[in-house]
């Protein structure tokens, strides 16, 4: 089964994302901040990480950089899911090696499609 | 030292001068041009002669500090000097004037008789001074001789001969050949350095090395009863000496030569303002200590003028006496070289050249200006040597110098009048000069030639408490000025004089293209005659450098039998002036011209035109200044706006970012509910709907908080102030939070009075309390303590409320940002985060608006996390 890691510090957003991804038939793991995300990454290989940027401890950019710089994890797709909507924020995320950048709020349908496309491709 | 080595040393030094001049003319030229301002400053150091190098010490050893006037005068006059010289330099460049007599005659209608009188005066005043330098060379050489009692050398002949040779080579082409001029500038600069180094270092070695420093010398001198040498003995004389020395710094021919003729750029004048004082300070630094030390340790029969050399000899130094001798030699030779070449130019232009012409300007015999200059030089050296050999032996160095200064000062009224008084006439200046000159001659010259003491004539005893010298100075200068002004007012100026007066007076406001090109004559002359005339007086190569070049620049085709245009004639006159001075040049030119000779160009037109242009320029300048000011203001305002706008942008971005989170959750949840429909378990759907409501509430909070913050920051907040009991408000907030606290397992306690009256807006105060209490509940482990008590700050009575919890405290990295907008701690993961990041910022603003202060009073490990705020206390007993 394809696995996905959701990293976000907003409980209500996590709740919806978890439900959405499960109903898409994915194996879902949750991290509520950067530290937890790193722990999860160390324990398990994921096909995709859905990553918030603004988080209290380690921010999403740093995590993305870590993933792309760790040979074992580098194959993992990183999709940013963030309320940061400036062009410069998006460019920065893509430059760090992310596969996609989706701005909050998002359409659940579109999000599902994009993620499934990436995972099954 | 024996006689041969002294002669060898002198000859070597003079030989070295030839090399330096050669260098300045050739290789050193670029260096001199690049550092022209420094060379200019050093050139002015020609002021320091043997009189300074040896004479000051002699004077200080006998008369105390009065010698200082001769150096303080010029230094005090320097700002004036700068102002005056700028004008003089500009005029002299514009009209190709090359000496003091040129300058004065040019202004007063190019009058030949005035030039003659000026020249005679200068020669009489300066030749004794030249003789004095020769004497100083010879006397110092004889001091240097170890077996002075048995041998005596005539170094004077050797030195005078070599100097004559040097001046014949480098002092003749000075006025028109830039290369020769550079040679002379290099030499004088070099000599200035030699003399200042010798004076300063020599003095230093002797005083520091042999007398344990200046203060030691002063103490010993005082003990030996020489304290009258520490003061200025005759203050009245002193002031006059300063004045006369100040004038001398402008008017001595050698100063004019270095300050005006060898000036390359008006800018160079500025640097002289510090080089000259520094130079004079270093030259005079050890004068008094050396004088005193000489008095203390040398016998009474030594000539105090040569204390410096005698001390160096007495202390048994091997090289020092030679070095000091060279310093003195440099002082003498630089003076002789520059003065002699300046005098020769005057004698040639005003005496010898006119003597070769008949009254109508036809040549009596053919002598070109270079030959007459050389003749003049030989003549001057001959007179100086004669004077030295037969007259000068008796006087001390300083007194002859001073007499010469007073003579030169007689030129001051005419010279300053030339620059600053339009009404002065040549007759006025001539008569004034003759009176001043006559008085000076009667007082000094005649008695000196008769071998009597100078200035003892009863005629000059006007001011009883002044010395004879001061009396003569004052009376001669005063009479000179009075006659000049009086006669000028009674006589009229002829057109050329009037025109020149306007040019001299207004030179700073005449644009250079006018004084450089305007015709000063309307007579007729063909190109052929003009060129023939010039060729008679100018060196061949100079024609190419000047006239022919000018043809090209002005696009003039010189057809031999056509009439030369006025600007060419005017230029030719200036070229002649450069060679033979303005008066003789005019005589020569007049002879060649046909028809009306002199017609002056109308300076008034030019001035009028210039004035208008200037006025226009000024108006433009003012407008442009105003525009510049406005632009600057606009830029500042724009920058401020940009900053404000950036702050606003950042704020808006933060707000939208914060709004996006609840919106994201709401949208996602609703979309899922709709999509799933009945497929969704009922309890999950209920969870989703609850979350939606929760996020909506959060949105509402956020929006009202943002509005609050905006109000406070823009100053639009309105507080409806009432008397409030703070205790009651606390109770109310605790009531509403009781359930939440219980849920979190937190206990809240209160200590403090039952009544605490403040002036406040009840809703806003409640907002603050709610914020603090709910924050505390969020972070506390078990307990929250609220304490209310009285306190004071700077004598003001306050209520102070403290709210502490037993939680982990605020992370250190968060402390500085605690009250910033949208700042949320990085460590909020333990409890559910639904804050807006604005609560503390708003509370801070509210308390501030109430005249109090909200702060983090304590933070672990200092104690439990404690927020506190103060509010002004209202006295309820009133």
C-alpha cells in the first residue's frame, strides 16, 4: 500500500486530511510538528510527504531540505501544503526540491487528484 | 674645520643647487606640477632668511621675545593674505604681470615714472638686505673655522660669484619660461626643506642632548638673571613690527615672486594657509632655548647671531656644525636668488629697457629684454657686494632686515589701493610713495651712509613712549597714505587708468573670457609690423608657443598687410608686458600703432553684463535649491510611506495567512461531508461539524482582534472610561473561566483588597483579564495565583496586578517577541492551539492606553511565570 505522511500543526486540518487520504486508500501517518515528522521519517519509508510550512519548532522548508539531502529519503515526493501564498514562498519551496506546492485553502478534489497522480505515476 | 673644507662644503652645496634646478627643469617637472601646492607652500618659505636662521637667535639673546613679531605678523595676516593674493594672482595672470612694479604700474595707468620710483625704492630697501645675506654667509663660515684667530676666508666672493651664475641661468627666464621656473621652484623648495630641517633638528639635538631639554634651559637662564629675555620688552614696537612684517609678507619682491609669479593655480593658495605657519613654527621652535643656552654657556665676546653654530662647535659635534652652516647657507642663498631675480626684472623693465628707447619709443640701441635682465642682475649683485664690503659690516642682522621691511611697507598704500580703491590715481600714489620713501631714506638711509646710528633725528620723536623706529614707521606710513588719498581725490584718472582701476577692483566678477580677449586699444597695426615688433623682444620659440598658437585658437588668418584685429593687438601687448613690464610695453606698442593710440574697452558694459548673468544665475540657483529641498522632502516622505506600507503589507500578509488556516479547515471539512454524504459515519460527521463551528468562532475572534489591533495602532481606539472596581472585574472573569479551569485541573486563587478603583474601559479591561487568565490556564500545571496590591512608580500611586502560573514558563527565545503581533510560541504543541497570536499584543496596547504597563515580570527559573500590569490608582476617599 502507498504510504503518506501528513505534517501539519492545525488539528482540524489534519483531521480532514487524514480522512480524505484514508478514503483514497492510502496508508496515512500523522505528525503534528517538525520534530514528530522527523521521527516518523526515521521509522518508515513514505511515498509522499504532505508538508505544512509554518510550524512552531522546525519549519517545513527545513524538513524538505532534510528529506532531499538524506539519500535514503530523497526519492520521497514532498508536496507543500501551506497558507503562505507569496510567489517567493512558492519558489523557495520548489527550489528545495518539492514536487508540488498547494496553497491553503484547497479543493479536496484537486488535492486528491494531484496526490494520487504523483503516487501512482 | 679648516678653510679649504668650508669652501669645499659651500661650493658643493651650491653645485647641488644647480643639480636640483636642472632636475626641476627636466625630470622633476611632473612631480612639481602634481604637488604644486606643496612646492608653493615651501616656496613661500623664502621668507625665512639668514635673519631668521641666525638673526632671530641674536635678537632673542639680547632683546627677548620681540623677534617673534616678524613671524606672528605674517601668520596673523594669512587669511587676509589669502583673500588679497587670490585677487593679485588672478590680475597678474590675466595681464601677464611679473613683478611688484609691474603690478603697481599696470593699475595706475601703466605709468613709467611710478614704476621707476617703485623700482628705486625696492632696490634701496632690498640691496642692503642682500648684502646682509652675503655677510651672513661669510661670517658663519668664519665661525665654522676652527682656527678662527689665525685665518680668515673670503667665502663671500666665491659664494656671490656662484649665486650670480645660478641666477643668470635660472632667474632670467623666470617670467616666461615654465621649465626654467620649475627649476627655480624646485631649488627654493629644496632650500626651504634644508633650512627648516637644519633649524629644527639642530636645535633639538643641542637643546635635548646637551641641555636636558628646553625647560632646563629656562630654569638655568632664570637663575642666571635673564628673565627679562622671557618677555616682550616693548609692546608698542611689537605691534608695529607685526604690522610691518605682515605687509612684508605681501610686498617683499621675493614673496611676490614666489606667491604670484610662480603660482600655478589659485587653489594652491589654500594649502599655504597651514604650510606657512607650520614652517615658521618649526623654523623658530628652538630660537629662544638656543639663545639662552648660548648666553649661558658661551663667553660674552661671541656674536649672539651665531650662538647656534658656536654651540654646536662648543659641544664638539663632528657633523652638526656643518649641517647648521648648510641650513644658514640655504636661508641666505634662497633669499639672494629669488630677490635678485625679482629685482633684476624690475630694474630691467623700469630702468634699463626704457633707457634703450628714445622718448617716442624708437630704439636708441638694440638690446632685448633678456640681455637687460642679465645686465640688471650683474648690477644688483655688484651693488649688493659693494654695500656688503663697505657699509653693512657694522649693523646686526635684525636691524638691517627691519629697516628693509619698513621701506617695503611704503608700497602697502599703493598696493592695497590698487585692489580695493577705484579712485586712486597714479599721481597720488607717486607722491605718497615719494613722501614715505623720503622720510624712510632720511631716517635710515642717510644716517647709515654717513655711518651714524639710524633714526635718531628729532623730527621723528612724535610719540614719546615709542622707539624711534616705531615713530618712523608710523609717521612714514601715515604720511604716505594721507598724501596718496588726498592727491588722488584732487587729481583725475585718464581713460586707461580708469579702465585698469575697474578691472583691478572687479577682477573677481569679470569672466575670464573677457579679460583674456577684450581689446584695450583701437589703434591700427598690420600683422607684419606687429610680428616684427614682437620678434625684436621675444625669444623665437616663445612666438610659436604664444602668438601663433593664439592665431590657431582664435581661427585668425594673419595676412601680412592686413590690419591685426584688436584682440590680437591686446594679446601682443600682454606678451610684451611679460618681457618688459606694462609701462615699457605700452611705450613700445604706441610707437608702432597708427592713428588714435589708446582707447579703452568699456569695462562698464562687461560688468553690467556680468552682473545680469550673475543675478540670473543666482535666481536659477535659488530655484534649483528650492527644488532640491523639495525633492529631498519628498524622498523622505516617500521613504516613510514605503516603510509604513511595508509594515502594513507584512501585517496584511500575516492576517491573510492567519485567516487561511481556519478557512482551510472549514472548507475541507464541508467538502468532505458533501462528497461523502451518507457514506460517512454519523459520529465522524458530528466531529467534522463541531470542528467547523470551532474554526468559525476562531475566525470571528481573529477578525475582531485584527480590527482591535488596527484601531490601537492607528490611534483610533476610543476608551469609554468609568470608575471600575478591579476586584469585581477579576471575579467576573474567574466565574466564566471556572469550568475551563476545572476541566484542565487548575486551581485559581486570589489575594488582595476587595476594592481597587481604577479609571478604565470595562470591556477592554475584561478583554485583558480574559486573555491573561485563559493564557495562564492553557500553560499552568495545577495552580494560578492572582495578586493585587498597591505600588508606586516615581511617586505615582498605582495598582499592580500579578498573575502567575506554575507552568514551564515562556521559552527564553520567545521573551523578546512576546508582545509582538502574530507571534506564537514555538512550543504550544502540548495543548490545542487556537490562539490568534494577537492576544498579548492587544492587551499590551490596552494597558498602555490606560496609562499602565503590561510586562512579563518573572519567568522560570527566577520564579513562577508572572505577567503583571499596573494601572493608575484612583483615590476613592476624595
